[in-house]
C-alpha cells in the first residue's frame, strides 16, 4: 500500500479538494504540507458546501488531519475556519487535528507588508492574495520567524518579537509607515496561544510512528506545480515549493515515505492573477468555459482566466513532480463544443519547442501550436463509468494521456464526490 501525494499539475484550482476528499475515505491521515490560507478548496458533500483554506480536507471525514511545518499559518484564520466548520456540524478538536510545532506563523505585519508591496509595484504585479504568505516565508528563510512552539514559552517570546521587528520596523521606516509595537504583537499572540497550543505536536515523529505501523498517509498540496517558487512561471509564482517532493520536506518525513504521486488537472486550463498563459482565450470561448466551470477563486472571488488544455505544461509538471497518474477534472465543462483545441507545442522566435522556457521574457513570447479534436454533444456530467461517456470524450482523454506521457488514474465529471470514474487506485500501487 502506497502513501499518496496529491499535487496540482497546472496553476492551481484544478479540483484537488474533491479528489483529496474522495481519497481520504481510504486514508488514515491527511497532511497539508505547504502554502497558507491563500489557497482554498470547495467541497460538496451530500449537497452541503464546505470552503476550506488551511485545514486538511480529512477533517470532514473524521480522519487525523495534520498541518505540516512547510505551511505558513495565520492563527486567526485557522481559528475562524475551525469555528465556521464546527458551525456546519464538523467535529474538530486536538484528537483529530495536529499542527507541527515548528510551523511559521503569519502575523498582521506580514499581511500589511504584502498588500503595500503589491500596490506599489506597478510594472510587475504578481497577483498575490495579500494574506502575508510571501513575507512570512521570507522571515522563515531569514531565521527570524515566530513559530507555533514560541507561543508555549511566553517568557522568551518577547525577545523573539524584538528580533523580528528589528527587520520589519526598518522596512516600515523606509516605506514611511509607523513602526510596530512589540507589546501589541506580544499581547495578541499571548491571547491566541490557548486556542492554538492544544493542537501542537512533533509532527515528524507522529507521522513516522504511524507510517511504521502501516497507516495510509495522504499528502495534500496547495496551488499547482506551475506556481512553484523554483519550477513555476517565476516571478508569477507562490512563495513555496508546490511540487511533490515538498510533501516530504514539509512534514519531516524522508522521500521514501512517498509511494504514489497523483497530479490533478482540469480538462482545460485556468489561471488566477498575472503571468504567462499561452493558451488563454480572452474571448467568448474563455467566457463560456469560465461561466460553465464557475471559475471564481475560492479565497479571493477573482474570475479565473480560462483557455484550452496545454499538454506542454502538464507534461512538464509530470516530470518535475514525478507524477505517476493524473486525476482529470471538469471534463463535463467541455460538453457541447463542436471542436476542442489542445496545445501540443510552442513557437518561440520562429522555432518549435516542446517545453516552457524558464525566462520570463521568453515565456511572454511563446505562441501555441494547436491540435484540433472533434467535440461531443452528449453529456458527460455525472458519469461514473467509461460506458457512460461519449466515444469522442474517451478519445479526448486518451489523447491527453498520449501527449502528457502519463495515464489518467481518476476522471471527475462533476463537483459531487461520487461522480468519479476510477481507473487505478493510487493507494494500491
């Protein structure tokens, strides 16, 4: 039995929440290993809609859920999310939720700095959610961050806050802002400590023990591989590693703990915010896809940019994340199109290339080569077996497999959990 990592294989928003929820029925533990509350899942279970940004999806199924050290955690946002889900009847307590003691905290100063930077950068706006994710990761790398465990030792917290503010208040003075008061930040964190500390744990040890006992672990990523700080469309990326290898680093297990990597991708392509998007359809086709797919961000509410499936990009993320199988989502959104296009390569300065170059300038200059595939008129929505799919829809899925060099393990045909066609069970690899 394999432990499974779920990652997005595009720019995020691929429908990971539903797939993680579907897989969590077979898992014993669900781990969130990177990102913050800048990414969201919308899950539909028995007609009820649940929106989550920080909590692993396993909490909805009563599974042990873990927030790993690779996450940056806004304590207020976490508490609000716990309270909201409890209000929907979800039982969440220390027995079902554990947080790594060395998880970095997002503070109000991070959020303010994030917003100021985004507003001030007129030439290259990244499209940040302004939730403080980037500045919190900067403090982590700069070795001045406040971590969950620091709330358990209030006697030494003051000195750590002073160390943090040496950096931030210098920045604030340079930006013409008032300095942060150490006492104000200390009082706020001290007040949050009783709500947060009951969940604190040595997560690497907890997971290692359960893995040795044969428990099934599901690792849940946020965003998508094309937003990876190293392998994404830099600088229009997030501030963490979103590829599958981060699953090990982000919770304290070794690479051998990963057995199977499942990449989630839509049957078309979307992106939120700025950055290159070779197959974007800023036209009626893009609007139709967006309206049918309800392409609005879970966290921000921003309308997503929509375009045709880009096999070049997904093939690239299959390799950078070591993806073993794909979960193809939202096939039903393409129902009714006379023809569907798939990007099979790019033209760059008069030559054909089969990859996305790393250079920001080169990325902005590529134009897609398309292969046109006949569409289908029958509905795929709600299909739960290959026999229920139109023949041309099956051909489309098979062609995607050929182009990206990876088999489809699951096929999703609606937001409902059970509208899923299982080809290969990742846990049985």
